[in-house]
C-alpha cells in the first residue's frame, strides 16, 4: 500500500475529474479551503443535462458538514431532473478582483471557486426537510431562522429538498497581483489590481412593518463570513 | 400562418427549452433585457457535459451584438470540450438583494439572470480572434484595450477563442419587495429587503509601475453599466 503524499488530498475529495489539468498550483482539495468558499457564497450554479441539453441554473444552497442542501418548487425543471438521480455539478464562485497587466495577454481575475460533483438525493423525512431549510436560511442570513415564522406542514409539502454529499470536490484560486513578461515591465501602462467584493446596502423595511419593529442586528450588521 | 402575439418574443429567442415552466411572469425573451444583463455581468457559468459528467465552470466573456465570445488556454477542458461542438449553456446571474419575509417560506432573492443555449464555434481567423479579445477585455474594463499592449502573434496562437450565437435565450428576473401570506402580516417580525451589489475597491497599483504613471480614469471611476 502506498501512502498518499499529496498534502492537499487528506480529505479524499480529489479524483481524476476534480484534478486540475492546467495550472495545478491554483487547485486545492483542502477541506477547510473548500468549506470556506462554500460558506461565503450566496448562490451556486448547478449544471445538469436533460434531453441532451446541459443547463447551468443559479440557486441558493446551504451546507451542513459534508452535506449540501438545495430546495425549490417540486415543479422546477432543475429539481425534478436532479431528483431522478442524474449526475450534477454544483459550483460556487467568488469574484475578488480584476488584474490589469501591462499586456492584454496577462489580464486576469482574482477569484475563488469550488466545484462539487455528485448525485443528489431527495429528502423526504419531514424532520430532515425542516432542518435542511434551516441550514439554507441560516446560510443566507445567519440568525433569521429563529425570527421568521417557520414552515407549516402545507408549506413543507410544497418544497422539494435535495441533498448532495461533498465526496468529490475541488477549489480553484487565483489570488495575488499582476504578472507580466519581463520585456513589458517598462511599458508606460498603469498596472495593478481592482478589488471587487459584495456590497451590502441599507436595509429597506417593508412598508407594512409596524413602526416599533427595529431592524434586527443580523440584518443591520450583515456581512458574509 | 399565425402571427406571434407574445410581445416578449419579438426577437425569436423563445423556444420550448427557454420557456419558463414556473412563474412565467418572471421570464422574459426581450432582447434589450437580455443584452443589459449580459453587459452588466463580469463572469458567466458555462454548463457542458463530458464523459457523462456535467460541469458548471466560471469564465469571462464578451458580447458583440448577437455573438458571445469566450477564450482561454487550448489545454482547458472547458474550451477543448466546447470546441468539439457539443451543446452548452452560458448563464449570467446578477444578485440584487435578499428578501426577508415574515415567514421562512416566502424568503427570496432579487436577481436577474440570462441563460443562452447553443453550440460554440472555434474562431480561427486571426483578425476575428483579435477582435474577440478586444470585445472581452473591453467588456470587463471598457477602455483598457487602447492602453495595454495588444497580443502578439505568439500570444494569439496560445489562446483558444470560441463564439456562441445568441439564438436561443431567456432572462429571469425577480425584482420587487416582500410578499407574505395575509395571515402573517401582523406577526412581530421585521421584514424587508437587503440590497446587494458589486463593490469596487480602491485601485492597488503594481509596485513596479513608475511613479509618474497615473491611474487611468476608466479604472479610477470603474463601475458596471
């Protein structure tokens, strides 16, 4: 038996399909890295194929340990297709900046992304369904579940919940600054980095909310982890 | 011959595959709506399938009329697969806010997204390749192409460029505020909207750039259309 000596593969998430063929130095199979990107993202894009046509559809998600939950209407094509147990890919991408090099060729972006491959399973047990919704809501707005009215039986029946185990996954990261050819370094071109992030605006209260109802701290001080 | 009476289908982008099955009021096949979302986005997610596994991969893009361009290394799995002429989906998603309803069930997000279905074609002519790169660079940072050193022949050869016609596409939009059940309106729960947008930070100059080189206006005043 050979010991796996890849320090980034201690979590068994690396497979030929999640191994970067290009720029492997940008790839990671480290669990903490993957979990942090999944936790910071608000939406994912899910790839699946139906009738010979692939789709990439944005949706919300939540993470509970090594399990990802997604949800939606039982009538949604995305969820109906995935519930059949077809192969899928769940991707989360965070944009961190634009890299402006002296040459067009070396322009790039700072980003962090995670790709999870697998097959989703339908969650039928009411208890797990409710817990999955809590995970999704508290992923998007931590603290919200305890405040809002939780789903009743009718509402719970009207939601399809799927779970995807994080068994095969990889992260890809492009941090850092400008890289240029040595012969371009003296060109009279401004070069640098333009940082990008998620801006959170001022909360806008629903006009029907009673005046004495104050903005909860988790909304007022909202930021991503 | 019957006249098409769908006001949102004046551009022929609507097909059974790009027609929303759920909440059709959130869907649009209006060209101006689709173009505006494509122009505001910085990255897209491309769905494609290879060896029975779908992938959703983030990448940059640019639009020239009804043509989308993407580019990358000839060694990239994404571009290699797409260059074979397989069906693909290009999705752009803009997040505009979080909707906090009184009930968990009615939580939602404000977003605008576009899905384009089709098959990419490889761009081989040097002239179109160069023009495609200009479209992509000026999509991300308008004005940049005129400043940076444009690709030489060797660099141009080292880039694979693909084009995708926007023949089959749809937009999906969730604007507006909170929707709650009438019986929940008096619950003592704060409800409202938390706006989200793209934040652009202060430009960080590359340490090797000469002191007299000022930040160009298109960087200093950078914002999305």
